[in-house]
DNA sequence: ACTGTGGTGTGTTGTTCAAT
DNA sequence: ATTGAACAACACACCACAGT
C-alpha cells in the first residue's frame, strides 16, 4: 500500500535540505497513487452517503397509486437480506423461504431475478477487501449444512458466492417449484452464467438475447428492464440501491421510454419511487446525473473530502455541463475540463476551468480549500 | 444489504464593530 | 471606504445505534 505520511515527510525533508526544490514542481505530481483528497490511511474511502442522492431526488408514490406491474426485476443480493433467516435451520430451509417469496411475486407478474457475480481479480476486489471487515469466517455450504448466522454468510463474499450458486441451482432445477409457481408467469434467473435461464412450467430455455458479462447486478438489472420495456405495461424494480436508481433514471431518459416504471424496496412498506415522475421533475439535470454521481463518489470511486451528494445536486442544478464524461468520442481534454470545472464548483469556485488557477488568481483559492484539495 | 435518527463536530457565511 | 477580528447562525458531514 501507500503511506501518505512517508511521502509528506520526505517532501518536508526535501524542503529543509539545501537542495533547490520548487514547491510548484513537487505539487505538479500526484504524490500518491490516488488523489489525496480521496482516501484515508486504511485505503479508499467509499462514499457513505449515497442514499442521500436518491432521497433528495426521488418522488414517492403510495402503494395504492403504484398500480400493478406485469414485470418485476429483482436485485438478488438485496432480496436475500430481507428474507426470514431461520435461526435454527439448514441452508435448504432458507432456500425454501426464498422460493416462497418468489412464488408471491410470480403470482402477480413475470420475474427477473438477478444475482451479483463475483469474478476473481476484478476491479471490485479492492472494494471487497474493505467491506469484509468483522466476521470473516469461511464456511463450506451445502444444502444440508446448518445455516450460519446471517451476517456471516451475507457479508462474506466467499460464503455469499456459495449461497448464490446453490440458490441458482435450486431455482433452475426444482421442477416441483416450477410447476407450482410458474404456471401463470415466467421466471428468469441470472446467476454466474452470462446468459439468464428462463423457466415456464416444464420449459427451460436459455435467454441468449439477454447475454451479459457484467459483474454488477445493478447494470444487469437495468439491461433487463430495458430489454422488456417494449412488451411490458408496467415494470417494477425491486432494489433500494442508489446506483440502480441513478442508472434507471439515466437510461429511461436516454431510451426515451414511456412505460410506467417504479422502484420498490424488497422490504414491504418502504417507499415506492416513481421513476417516470421523478424524471419529469428533474428533467433538466438527468442528463448530467450519471456522470455527476460517477465522479463524486460511488462504489468504485472514492468520494471527495467534504463533498456530500447534497452539494453535488446543488451544483448540478446550477447548470454545470458534464456531457463529455462517459462519451467515448469526446476529446480527453474536454472530459478533463468539464470534470475539473464541476469539482471546482463543488468546492465553491465559480469560473475557472484551468488548473493553473492557483497561480493566476490565488485569491479564489483560500487556504481552507487548499487543505481540502 | 439498506433506512432512519439524533447527537457531535467542523467549516462557511454573514454581521457587527473597531481600526486603518 | 476598506479591511480584519470576533462572533453567531447555519449547513453539512460523520458516527453510532437501532431497525427491517
């Protein structure tokens, strides 16, 4: 890892030595593998207040007015947390509970169930290491295994991976479950395999049209929502992740959809978000919402010191443009300029897009801001 | 996994007053 | 008239805890 203190003391030592060192010269380099505003000693600091973004933008709708969806897309990892965890049972008992829950969804609508994938050596492994604090006991899970504590299974990647695997296996193989639950609507399960499996009674087919190599359930959810947007009359997404919320808003806008789309939590009684009216209310900022969320801190991007999602939205509403970010055709300099301008605006610096600012107009960059940067 | 709440601490802004 | 210091009010981020 890196040690900011070591770097800092070396620089101090350089200054105090006789060698001719220019401050500007030193500061022209990164001095650290990640920008210093972004991390704490123990690594990257992940944005903790993601949910404020969702909370301040969302438009709630009551259960009664939400209407009935004919397609339900479910985030598997969020679902697992809310299903009754048998205190004194086996893994099979828990899976049985999952099936019961799915059956209740299946009686209303088609169900697309999506689990996180865990590829080795992905960019996310770093994030995982941070998250896996606390209990870290690895179990070997079989159907007949006595179920360990919820926390142990669901917060350890290794254990969760096994549980997901067992679940997918069971959901796609259990014919009794298929006959009982999929007589009215179909079930599409997405697990480790790139192609989802569709089940309808005795039929079992692979949905090559929905093939996806993505690791994150978030993006797969959105892909499948878009995939069935054509036929469905109303879509419901079961997830309370902010990332999903942002992605949905963005793509709903991009694709110019018109289907009623709601987002509900796997826990009954939580707020239900109406994506369509949320979009209508914030139509002037959706275009820049995804890039803004991306650079101001999300799962794999550390957030900036002292910048919450609240101020980001404020700056966004002031009309800062971020259209080049995420656009593969945009020249790199433009991307850089826009991002710089945006982050500057977040720290309260109004006009300049140039990093040379500090030399030209030092009065715009007070000490306190410098400390942050 | 996420939500929600209350308490705490920090930083920013705006006001007043006095001195230059 | 301008500047700086001191102060209060406010907003925001952070943390711990409890809950589903």
